């Protein structure tokens, strides 16, 4: 007797939501991990490569602003499938790119498509009620964390066994799976979609470009041309004022935006921004420290980065069990303070790492960061959208994801400037003692000559110079984690004192 296997409508819907939601995190996780090989393969420098990140973020912000309009005009399911097609086309452009310009174009196309996934999946969950919504939200969180964890793992494997182009070729099976699963999503259209005047949209393009260009130029012009950055900032503020006025006069969805002008929602956006900023900055600095300062190889680095996200799934599960249980249910304040205490512990312990730190010790500390990330985001999500009506939820969530895109870009720029400044300071201090006659220098020189007698003195001095660069990078990274500890302490105090969010 043949047995049949079928999945319920709720199960297939959850699988569809997970497959769509994880795509952007998986692709960007692989790409961020493989930034150096991509630059080497294209013959591009860091500045040229940063334009690709700018193009992605710029197109993503513009697409997010128009998410509700596109979903109402094309229908949710059709809009997601169109976005999957664009994301695949962008991935093909990147995989086949021979120049940085072709790569930038591919990332821009991916930004238009990829911006849809996170918001569309979350809006789909909002259709559910009660425990079904809570359980699907947990699956949604798993998708984001697992996508983020698989990114560096698969990126490391692609670099180890093939080349950087497989970071994009490897996305094709995932995109095909998501396209098949998207058939379970709802197909809703609006008889009269929201309308925007073309002039307001042009000013939005100008505003988004100026903001992203300011973020992109900050690491390169912060010390050399601060006047240019100030000019971009003031031009962006002027564009924001003009856009706001044009949009308020011409848009038909003004009531939806005004409904979001409530203290709980706005405070939640601030919390979201802080969390995304810290997570992105940590994801940028950790690989630099692990590879350049501690000397771990690429696959090991990928495994370490995945550890924090995998730990986040454990913390998310424990938190969800408490919320769904009939006994003790943690409040938002206690959950957020617990998360920030984990951040304080993580920053404090990471700041005390030595250059001989083991894989196990680093992995154990990264579980603390995973706990902060999952607990804090879960609690903030609860509080932010607690009083948001279903009619304006899509607007609220697309706005939150605009904040996410801008914050992720800003975090990389600020982290780059921070490391540049601290590296310059620590390297100059170390070089002060790197002179003949200094007892420490002479002792190190003799020790290396004894260990490597086949090398000449000039070669030994060059090796010592490389050791100074490594030590300066290590101390600079430890400065970041020390700062992260203080940020965690400040957040604990702020959360304990402020009353609008709970």
C-alpha cells in the first residue's frame, strides 16, 4: 500500500516565508565574507568596491520606499516573483562580471530585487493570528539567523574549493527553491494603488543618492576632505526638506505615514538602528581581527562567524518558549536589559583577548553576541509594532527596513574610520620604540635572528615591521570591543529609565 506525504497549508506557507526571507541574508553574508577575493578577481580597490555596496543600498532604499505601491499594483505573489527574477539577473551579472563597472551594475539590480524579500515575508506573517503568527515569527527569525550563518560558511567553502564567482552561481538553486515556494504566498492587489508625484520621487532619488554617497565617501575623505562631507550633508538635508514638502502635497498615502508618528514606533526605530549598527560593525571587524591579527584561515573564520548566528537561534527558541508558556512571561524591558547585559559581557571579554586566543574561546564569546542580537531584536520587534494597525503595517515595516539599509551602510563606514584612526594611533606609538638602541627592539631582533638564522638582518626587520602592523590591528579591534562594552552599559541605563516603549 503506497503511502502519501503532504504538507499542510500552514507548513508550506512557513517554508515559503523562510525561503524568501533568508535569500538576502545568505547572499550578502557570502559576499561580505569574500570582499577581498572579489576585489582581487575584478582588479578593483576598496574604493571601487565600496561603490558596489553603495549601489546596492541606494537601489534597495528606493525599492523599499515603493514596496507598498508595487505590492498593491502587481500583487504580493507576483511582486515577489518579479523580485526573485531581478535578484537572479543581478547575480548572473556579478558572476560574469569582468570589470568593477559590470559588478556594480549587477549589485544595483540585486538591490532592487533583494529589498523586497524581508518586507514581503514579514507582511505575509501579519495575515496570521494568535499562536500561528507567533510560531511563524519564530520560523521567520530562524530563516534570518540561518541565512546569516550559512553566508560565511558557504562563502568559505566557495573560496576554498572554487572561486568567488560561485558566491553568485551558488545562489541559483536557492532562488529556484524560493520561486517554487512563493506560489504559497497570497496574491492581493488594490483597486487604487497609492500614487506619488514624479517630482517627489525624483527628490527621493536625489536624497537617497546624497545620503549613500556621503556614507560611501566618509572612510576616504573623513581626514582629507571633511568640507566635502559637510557639503554632502547639508545638500542631503535640503533634499530631505524638499522631498517632504512635495510628498505631503502629492502622495495619496499621507495618512498611513502620519499614523506612524507615535513615540513607541519611533523609539523602536532607534532601537532597531542601534542593534543593526552594532551587528554590522561587529560583522565587519571580527573577520579582520580573526584573520589579520589572530592568523586563522578562511574556512575557520567562516565557521567562527557562523557560531554567533547559530547561537542566536538557541536564544530565540528559549525566548519564544517563555512567551508561549503559561507560566512566566518576560517583559520587554527585562528581555532588552538581559540582551544588553550579554552585549556588555561580550564586549568586556573580547576586549581582553590575547593574540594567542584559541578557536574555542572566541566561539564561546561569540555565543554571547548571538544572544544579544536575537533577544534584543525579538523584544524590539514586539514593542515597535505592538500598536501599529494592520492597515499601515506594510508602511511601518518598509520604513523600518529603510532604516536597516541605511544603518548597515553607515556601520561599515564608521567602523572603517574608527579602525583607520586607531590603527594610525597605535602604529605610531609602536614605531616609536622600533629603533636601534631600544632594548625591546634589540631583544626582539636577537630572538628572531636566533629562531630564523637563515634570514638576514634586513629580512628580520621587515618581519618585525609586519608584526607591528598585526599588533596595531589587534589593539585597534580590542578598542572597538571595549567601546561596544560601554555602549551596552549606556543602553542598559537608557532602557531602565525610559518609559515610552513598554
